[in-house]
């Protein structure tokens, strides 16, 4: 990979070191415009040969003329002016001593390499020290994602149990109502019959209490799932993605390859799938609520807020 391209991938704090290598005598614009040409020559050899240095000096001026022509085609007057000024300065400084220019270029290239090498070494040292910490963080994130999946499955089963309870409650209630109507229409006054009816009412009441508790449990479970999803999402967006970008920059300048993208995708996908499942579960709760609701129904009280929260998290995840 071209050295100048690698340097351009660095953080601004490192680019300041590169900036210090260049001045008006040999400006950075030359390094930028002629980066490919400069890196195609062995400046160690040029810097020890007067004749070769003279050839490369005139070659460089010719390259600037080519660059000037490009800017002319683009009607970029300002850059044309800069190129003319740079060429005059080079002629003033190095026309009589092109070897000095070759030595400057040679030195700049070596210093650039030192900057890149020092950054890679620093990253290796920093990376090796907290490597266990990184692994621990990833392990913790893996565990959180696994926990998220498990919680979603548990809430799924709880909703199915709730559905069964609601069907049982509905069946028992309708059956009892039908029996009461029959007894009333038949004018039955048997104490034994009415005792059975009261006992059945108690059973239905117990089923209702269990149903109400289960609804509250499901609402709490979904709320906890969204809290965990938000925590994982925050960690991914504010920590893992920036760290991945940083590792990508280091890889671009010759550091170890960055193989973390697949893992990031797995984590993001897991959170997205979990949020989608939660939204489906909330639809199931809505259907159950439409079939049967009552005063202080936990689903009625909490469903809207949970829907808004799940949708907001899902949208934020997609945008990021």
C-alpha cells in the first residue's frame, strides 16, 4: 500500500508529526500531488549521486508541469498559481544543488516510515497489554447478546402461557355464565348447585389472578429485554464501532489485519432480531388485550410505552 495513502489514514494527532516534516522549501503539496512518482524512485540512491539527483530534479519539475496542465483543464486558477509558485521556489533553492533536494526527499520518506512504524509498534504494545481486557469485553458482550436471546425466548414462552391462561379463563367464565343462565331460567334453587357455582367462581377468580400476574410478568420481561438491548446497543455504537474504525486505520498503515467486522455484524444482527421479536410479541399482547381487558390491566398500561421504546431502539440501530 502506498506510504502516502497510509499516512492519510492516521488520526489528526499523528498527521501533525507528518506536517512538521515539510516547509516552504519543500512543501507538502509536492508530496501530495506527486506521491506516486516520488515513491516510485529509490531516493537513497539519488541522494548520493549528483548526476542522478540532477535528472530527478528536472523530472520533478516536468511532473509539476503535468500537474499544472491538469489544473488548467479543470480551470482551477488557484491551484495553477500554487504550482507555479512551488516550481519557482524549487528552482530558486535547488537549481544549483539538486542533491540537497534529493536528500530532503530521502529524509522525509524515512521519517514518514518511522512515524508509521512507531504508531504500529505503539498499537502493538498497547494492544498486547489490554489484550485480555479486550477479550473480556468481547466475552461480556457475547454473554449479554446470549442473555438477550434467552430472555426473548423466555418471554415468548410466557406469552404462550398467558394465551393459554386467557383461553382457560374465557372458557370457564363463559361456561359458568351459561350454567347460571340455565339455572336461573330453570328456577333451580338447589343449594348444592349454587355452592358449585360459587366454587367455580372462586376457581375463575384464581385463574384471573394468575392471568393478571402473568400479564405483569410479561410486561416486566419485555421492559427488561429493552433495557438490555439498549445497553448492548450503546456499547456497540459508542465503544465497539469506534474501536473497530481505529483498528481499521491501523490495518491500513500496515498493522495487523482487522478481522472484527464479522463479529460486529453478528452482534448488531442479534440485537436487531431481538428487537423485531419483541415488536412481534407486543403485537401478540395487543391481540390478547383486544380479546380481554379489565381495569388496571398491565398490558393496557404498559404496551404503548414499550412499543415506542422498541421502535425507537430499532430505528436507531438501523441508522447507526
